[in-house]
């Protein structure tokens, strides 16, 4: 068996995952101080699956709202732009990070569970330490192992 080098690994990578269009549009909107919760709703409503994922995450026990959040607009108003951005990022990456990754000896769903656990922990530590970038910490932790998805099987 030959030793794997960085060069050989890069040469074996056939498909780098691209950022979904919906996610890119949400990132752009959350960076724009003139955008509104309705603008984010308009973008997410173009993808029924993404809307369902966002609402499922927004209504999870983690956020702990006493009542059900019925719309993306409501979720955006209640949770804020940066949290919605994090939720859309997580929802966009869930399928990619849930795959079985034989090259990393990870069963289906293991990378997703690890990434989500890391992200939630990073957010909680940031809030505890009063770090102003809790959602940035969440996204960084969520994606810290993203390179594993390109390892050959």
C-alpha cells in the first residue's frame, strides 16, 4: 500500500461540494443591514424542504420557545438573523455531513452528530464567555471537519 500524500489526496478528489444557492442567498441577506425577515422568508419559501428543516430546528428543544414557531418570518424575528443563518447552514449541510465516510471510518450520521455537538458546545461556551460571535463560533464548529467529506472511500 502506498503512502498517501497531500498531492495524491488532492488528485483523487473528484467533487468538492458547493454551497447551496439558498444558503448563499441567506448569507447575503443576513449580511445586508437593509434586508428584512420577510426577505429571508421569500428566499427560503422557494425550497419547501429547506423551510421544513429550518422550522424543525427553530422549534427544537434547544431553542426552548414555549409556543410553536409557525413561519420562517416568525423564526427570523424571534431568533435573529445570525441564528437563522446558522440554522440554514446546519440544514444545508445535514445531508452532506450525514453520509457514511469510509475513508474516515465514520458510519452514516457520525460526522453530523459530531459536527452538531461541536457547534452547540461552541455556541454555549461563547455565550457563557460573553463572546459576541456565538453564531460565528457555531458555524465554525459545525464546519470544522468539512474536509472529511472529500476523503476517498
